[in-house]
C-alpha cells in the first residue's frame, strides 16, 4: 500500500534528521543558515503546536493514536483514490507517527527548523510537521476541488459489458 510506504519514508527522514541535528548541535543549540531568516535552533516541545497542552503527555499520545487509527481507516477507504490523495495521506500518517515516537520515548518532540524575520518567528518545527502540513493542505484543497470523494471498488466493476 502506497501510503504506508510514504509514511515509512517520512518517519525515517523525520527521526534521522532529528537525531543528526541533535547530535550536531546539542552543545551549541543551533546555527544561522540564512541570516536570521532560517536557523537550526534546537528545542524540545512537551506540548502540541506552540507548546499548547504542555504537561498533557497522556492526552497528546491518546489523541495521536486515535488520529493514526482514523488515518489508517481513511487509507483503507481511499485505497483506490488518485495517487496524489494517497500520497497526502501517507505524509500525514508518517508525520503523526514520527512525532508520536518522540512523545512516547521522551515526552517531548524535537523541533529544530526556525524561520522568521528578526523577532517575528514562526513556531520551530521539524520534518514530521512539514509532512503533516503539506499533506493536509493538498488533501483539503483536493477535497474542496472535487464534489465527490467516493472511489469505485474495482472488484464491483462489471467488465463483461465492454
């Protein structure tokens, strides 16, 4: 199943990037890549986006597991969907699982990509967050474009009349 392969690639890239960046910058905390616009800035987030629900590890883990279950259900339902929609589902699933690994292992998610202008900063994020965001935006745009999300089940298509 295509979306599981995509999810696995996202998890591998996410976990590898977190470990590599953490090992490289653990002592310095980070480095400027493009002035103050793009920096590696290590942080551990015990909550959700922008630290929301800090200290609520059991709730965040439970919500993530339920979300992953829903994504697997949707993956099954969308198994005949266009490739792009399955790709997006794989991105979201992989991102959710990547951050779940951190949350279960240490109670915090490692973030390291820091963007902004001067004091105006975007919340620090990671590869899993990028995957979830890109997957969700494209998937939502695709659903808004199409009137129907029902895909035919090939086993129920009558090919004898052709």
